[in-house]
C-alpha cells in the first residue's frame, strides 16, 4: 500500500531478521508459547490442567486469526484478553485454562524480554562482524604513515591502521557494555497483578515451593536461568533504560566513525565504497558524496535521541505499575533496535570496502613533515653544539614564514630555509636525510598488532549480513 505511512526503518534500513523479530507474528506467537509453557508447568505441578489441553494449546500456536482477535479487541478494548479469546477459538478444549492465575504482563513483559534478548544477541553478531572488518583493515595499513589531527589541525604522524584502532576500541567498549546488558537480563515469570503471587498461593494451596518451581520451569523453557527477586506487575523498566543506553553507545561509536570518514573523504584520503553506476548528485555529476557514512550518522543521531525515553520511563513508574509506558515502549524500543540494525549493516558494508588513496595520504604527510620533524631537528642541532634557544628561534621564524607562504599559495621550502642559516648547524642534505615518515609514527605498527590480536579472538565466526541491505 502506497497511500499509508510506512516506517523507513522497515522499508529501507533494517534486516529481514530484525523485522521478523519485532513482527506481530513473533510477538503474539511468543504470547501463545508463554501460555503453553504456563499450562505445561501447571500440569506438571498438579493443577487441574490436563496433558491433552497442553498438547492442544501447543498444536495451535500458529497460525493466528488476526481478524477474530481484532474484532474481539474492538469489543473488549483489551489486547491480551482479545488474544486469549482468539487462542481459545483455535483450541476450544483448552480455552478454560489459558492464562490461569496470570496477569497481562505475564505475556507482554516476558515476551518483550525474550525478543529484546534475541535482538541484542543478533546485534552482537553484527557488531562483531564490523570489528572483524576493522581488524583486517588496521592490520593491512598498520605501518602506513598519515597525518594526525588534534583539534582538526595537523599534528604528529599516526598511521592509517592506528587510526582505525581508535574506531575499533570504541566498538570493543560497546561490545563489553552490550554483554553486560545481556548478563543483566532476568525473566519476570508469572508473578500476579502486583508481584505478590497471591493468585498462585491460592491455586497451589499455599505451597510456595511449587510457585517457585513453576516460574523456574517457564523461565527455562525460554532460556533464562534467573528471575527477578521482587517485582511489581512488570519487570523493572531500568532494564529498558539499560538496553537503550547500550544501543545508544553503539550509535555513538558508529557516528564517530562515520563523521571521521566524512572529514577524511573531504580530503579524499579515505573513501567509502562507491559503485561504478552510483550517482553522487542529481545536478553535479562529478560528485562522490559520502552518503553511506552520512546515513550512519543520521540514524545514529536518531538512536541517541531515542535513548532518552528509557530513563524518563524508568523514573516515572508509579508504585507497582502505571500504563503510561506502554505506547512509548511500543515505539522507542523496537525502533531503536531496527535503527541500530541498519547502522551496523551499513558499517559492515563501509568497513569492508574502505579505500585508502595512498598518494593523497602521502602528499598530506609530505606537506607537513618538515614542521613535524622540527623537534627532532632541534635536538640534532643542539647535539652539534648549537644554542637551544637560538635554534628554537630559527625554527620558529622559518616555520612562520613557511606557513604564511603556504596560506598565500606561494612556493615554500622550510628545509632549505633552515639550512641556509649558519647558526642552525645542519646542512640541507643532513636535514633531508631524516625526512622519512616512518621515523615519526612511534609505536603505531606495534600497537596495532597487539590490539587487533586481542580483539580478533572475539570476532571469530562472526557472520556478515551486508549482502541483505540495499545500500
């Protein structure tokens, strides 16, 4: 349908996996699987739920008759009750035991926990694939000198590979935060309307050990080995805040990478992939706009802003629960996941196809190397017997003159100017002999090798999904 709004996250950016994970079928199918698990545990623990009823429910998890559910929701104005009714239509012999002792958040919140966990695990794989690409790139260009920048002003030399390690380290920190968030997940279980489990105290005739076992069995069905010790009606919305913070953290790092790349592409030192038939501008046919990195930054900015929803929701949960979180969470959490999915898929594509224009990189190095080398030249001149303060003034004066000529577009030669002053004490040939960029990159190759070796172990087996995306 082209006459109805469609989210660009669905139509342009997110993967099919992530779109399915947050689809109605996955959400409501998970609700039904939770009802099956509840019935199974209750049967095993002696409540009046038969094996035949459990089997009937399990056999009718799908398909879902959405027309029946929608019609019932119009009448009841309650989505969970409408789905209980729809499930009962499909499994009439078990309809009387569906949702026994539970409240709505048994299915809504536990389903969210399952889906959010699976989504984070999927994004973890996407992140590892980006990191693997950057490891390869950093290793390949570990010893290639390039101009470093502080305050976006020319500074000492680094290497192309060492700079990539800055991006890589940000992502490694994100991976650690994401893993910490995954470790924080707990299952809500079936805890009742205010978290007291009062309905199950009645159902199990006061046998609280059976309540604990029921919750343990249900949690295990969905791969959880921990439950929240106490809760209200919902799981703590602090987890939502933590999830959004982790996603925002990934977005921050990707924005930094995308922004750095846009700066470097302005100088044509590095470039993102650009297909032979790709159009950079509808008017200026010569252009190679950095559209993929711009898109990374654009989506990342959205995620960083979206993350503010988590703390605002977590801080306004009234007592045992309020429902003003519901509509917000239906939007803010899924769309954050979909956006980060799109970001990481773009990141995979760009990091796998990074192009280094070596001649341009070399030109920038050579333009500024005479300035960068002056500290070493100062030491060499002093060792020859020169006066440190006098030599420093010679360098300062010659450097300022060279800079002014550079700004005016005039030819300049700092080395010749220094050698021409007898007080400097070094000949032009002696000065030029030390003008080798590799002498000014410090430990860059060593740092790259050590860092990528450590990171690479965490990226083994990561699979790329970039082939799925239209870039």
